[in-house]
C-alpha cells in the first residue's frame, strides 16, 4: 500500500488546483467508486494544501460527476468530514441482519430509513469523535468491528485498511481489491487522464462488480 501511495503523489499534478483536488479525493475514495466498499469517509481541511477552500470552490462540480452520494458528517472552521457512499450498497450493508444487530446497540433500527441512519451517525459523531459503528458503514466485517470494541483495538491478527480479528484470507483479498483500485488511479494519472474521465473509468468498474 505504501508503494502505491508514493507513486500516486509522484504523478499528481500540483499546478492545476481543481484537478489536484479531484484526483486526491478520487484516489482516496476509489474503492467506493469502483463498488468494493459501501462508503468512504474523508476529512478535508486547509491543513493540507488548502483542500477545504478547494472543496468549497469545486466540490459541487465533483459531486455532479461521481456515481456516489455525499453526506456531510460535520463541519467546523476550515474543516469538513464527508461520507461518500453508494446508496444501494450502503443500504444493503446497514440492513444486513448481523450488522443491524450490532447497530441496534447504538440506537439504529431496521425501521429507520438510510437517511435517518446517516443523521443518527452525524448526531453521534458530534458526541464521539469516531463512533464504533462507523466500521459497519465503511464495510468492515461485523465480527471485526465487535472484536475491535471488545479488545479496545488490541490483539488483532492483521492490520491493513482495518484491524482484522477473523477470516484473515478474506480480509487480504479485500485489501488487494482496494489496492488494485488505487493502483488503477495511479495508472490513469500516468496516462494524464482527466479527473472526470478517470471517475467514469472507475464507475464502469463498479458496473462490472454488480
């Protein structure tokens, strides 16, 4: 994963601020655009290359060109936390019986709509910086989320995109899918593909994964 990240920063164009913002976000959320994750969460702030100002300037155009919906979890001065999500996949994930059983401990219910679940996540985020159930929203297996809670984040068998406590091989396969999608972004950057076209290519990958 580190090598892919290094290659990405080598090929990103810093001279065009809109392309820079779009490419940076696309790289971060590419597994969700490609249909491997139900959602991705990112923090955008001016602490990193003025990204908050760039988002305010170009964010609406970006949203209009992706196959995902965007939910604002929190906004403070020069900082915003956004959840980019695939509506169909996220709904399927949250309302899966085993996942909802855990979510119900935090106030969620299968009688709620997806929008109500997102609003509750936003409410809980205001009190708890990163509530445990965010793992379910991001597509982390419920057994790993439960084990993380019970073990206070310790004693995992593998640490990658999340801390793995069960089914190491399945987790590794998922990590490979995420890495491959990010590497595809790097390859498109090397070919100087425009950001909107890059999103279209990744979205086509999602259609193949349905």
